[in-house]
């Protein structure tokens, strides 16, 4: 089939749409036959136009300002008369937040969202759904990136003709920023989330990667992670959308279709649970549902818009039907989270070695050396569909499990201001100690090794710590923060403050000063100190045993001298000591 005939077929497959009486409610994309997408001034105009056309159902609001000074727009939509968080809560309405354009080149969600919204408001789709929920629609999250507008901003994507850019004006990837919240955009989004407390957060994307027939993947958490009981709701949401999409003719997947070995289809797939830098890894920590929607980049733009439209309609219908119960399930999970103190909690997840074979709808392909790069390259024949039988690892289990602190965490006064600001961004509860606690029994984490990345990640030098919590006594001064574990966001507290959590503050390098050596004993001084210490039989025996058992130690003059420096009173006791501690009793 030629590209022209294919495009015509896709256009006829789009939802039948009655011509709106007000052309201001259509997008550049719709008017172009879904070959183009509009600039951000269109979003501003449409937001106002929808509010004017549907005054009883739509409000248009700014919820933030980008670094380049552009307004961040949200449409608040409900036919139940709930346009504030308080009104939604009073009516017991579930709230769903759908966002497009977090990666502004992947812009299907903006155009599909406006189309689905207009149809729902006119009773042409998801009939009656808006009477039973509140929809928050953010057409474009990465607004400044959207206006870095050009053709080929996504070279491995078919359409639209021009599009925005992946990162923000400050070159941040917003879908790596949920838990660290560096950006003004994410801080604005978290304020919106904290105010409305959406039951479901839906993040609309387009994949990267290989060529195959499947046109969308739907991932939801909690399904494999988070509160055990809430996983039932997450699974029902995922499976319900997948079933609806299949009925509409799509080929949906419940996992992200990225090969285990890049560019090698035979390597198959491995499922996982995203860490909380990502949207669908973050919200399960708040006991809420999050969905990652990934249409397939090699499908034409009209097809991708249709699939995204169908996904939004399905979501509206499912939330209307089940949202009240799922909201109760989420609130019950909040209560259970307050009881996690002293109990084991998973910090992250991994796939086991258990492998099964799945059928996957791909294309015939060859793998031959490239005359350009010299590497082995995959070339697909899209005229010859083929069912691949490939390995899949999708049995997921916790990778790191720690017992939650019995009472909570203490953040020392020296870090109270900036950590407190970070906790505020996430709506985490804490209190400032107004008087010193004196010598207090705590658990302190000392790293045996601290590995700092050689290259920055999102502007951070990340740190990986190996060590353990141990009982100590420390002075706790006035001005320190007590962060209780007994709160609905207990899992989020642990994700932020547990030193071995994958996206903790310490993992993002915020405490790297503590893993840098600041004070030294000169070698000639250490030589004298060592000779004096060796007069102690216990020290001498320990040194000789280490020489015998550890060849790397024996071969390293520096390690041998440090053996004695660490036992000297001048040794820096803060070196490799994570400054946040855990307590088993709440301060009075």
C-alpha cells in the first residue's frame, strides 16, 4: 500500500465527528486531516474557547509559568458542577488528570485530547461520563519545549509535519523529574496534584525504537508495586483500557516494547516497575493510579491520534463506572500506609530469571553488517508482517526491601530548609523540632562504598551507596525536621529519604558532600601514628590479619595507612555518614 493510500485509510478510520458549530473548537491537526499540529497559542485560544462554549462544564486556568514566561494551561471539566478541589471532594467525585506533551515532540495527546473532550461535552463519546468525575486536561506540559518547533525533531517518528522538542528550555527531561522536582514546570504540576489529589494520572507519550505492528502500550501502577489491595484497581484499569482498544481494532501491549538487547528483536522483552523519577513510578507511592500510554512512533500520526483518542474515551468511561469505588480503595490504601512503621517495604523491583515465550506481531527482518557504521544492523520489511516468538521476562519481585522506620526520619537542622522545601513540594507532612533532643538513640546509615557517576544525569552527579543502618546515639538539635512514617505518603517519604532508594534525594547527589574526603592526615604523620598504634596487641593483630587476607589491601600503601588513620581521634566521623537518621520513637 502506498503512503498516500495508507494515509487515506487512516483518516477514514478516525472517529466520526460532527462538524462543530463553533470552528474555534477544532485544532489545526483536525483541520489538516491530522497531518499537522498547532503551536502553543492554539492551546491558549482553545482553552478559552472551550470555557466560553461550555460555561457550565469547563473552566480554563493557569497553573504555572514556564522559565520562558509562558502560561501553563489546565482545562477543568465536569458536568457535576465541581470546579474546585473542595467541591470535588464534597461530592465524592473521582478526579482524573490527563496530560499531553511532557515530551513535546510526542504530541498525540494534545490533539487527541481536544477532540475527545469536545465529543464528550457534546454527548458524542463517553456519554454521561463527565457527570460522574472531574477531568483535568493539561494539553501540553512541556510548553517551552513545544515551541522549539521544527520538522525532524523526532527522526524516528512518522508525523506530524512539525513538532516540539523532548526537553524543556532549561534542557530538563520532565519525565525524569517527578520525585526530584528540579523544574518550575514540575513544581507547578505537583502543586496542581497536591490541590486536586487525582485518583488517576495519565501520561500520554509516543515510543522510540523498533518497527512492528503493535500500535500502543498501556502500563499502569500499582499493578506490580505499591499497596497490595490497590493493585486490583490498577490491574482493572489497565485491562479495561486494553480490552476497549482491542475492540476498536488496536493491537495493545501491557508492557513497554523495548528489546533487552538494543536493535535485536530476538532478545525479546523484560517488564519492570518504573522508579519514581517517572510519572507511572511516582504516583503508586501516593496510593494513586498512574497510566503510561505509549503509541507507536512508526505508525502515521492520524492512526496515533485515533488510538490516543480511543484511550481517553475508554478512560473517561472506566472512571465514570468504577471511579467511586477505586477512590474509596485509594483512600483505604492511605489508611494502610500510615501503619507501615516497622514493616518491610520494597524500594524497587526487578524481573526474575523466569522466561516464557510470547507471540509478538512484528515484520520480517534481516540483521547484516552496515557498510556505514560497521555494526550489525536490523532492517525491517513493513510489507511482510511476521509473528515473532520471543522470550519475555515478566515475573516481577522486590529488588531491595527495607523495614520502614518505626517512627520516622530526622533531618538535621543544617539541611532542614532545603529538605523541608522538597517535602512541601510533594505534600509530605513533617514538623520542626523547637527544642534540642540531646543524645538520642537513632539508626544511622554509614556507607561502606559510595560510587558517584562520572557523567551527570539531569544535571546531577548521582550516588549509589552500599552500607547499612546501625544503632547509634547522636545529638539532635533544635530546628531539625521530624518526618513521621505514619502518614498516607509513607512510601513516598521512604522513596525520598531511604539512602538506597533508586531516586532518593541522596541518589540524586544532594548529599554528595558527605561522601567526599575533606580532611587528611599526611603520610609522614600517619607513619608515626601507625607505629604508635602497633604497640597495641589488638591493633597489631587486626592489621596483620588484614594483610594476610586482603591482597589488595596489602599492595596499597594508601589503604594500609588509612587503616590507622581511621582509628585515630582525628578521623572525620561524618565521612560517608548519611546525615538523615531514623528513630523508633517520635520526638515529644
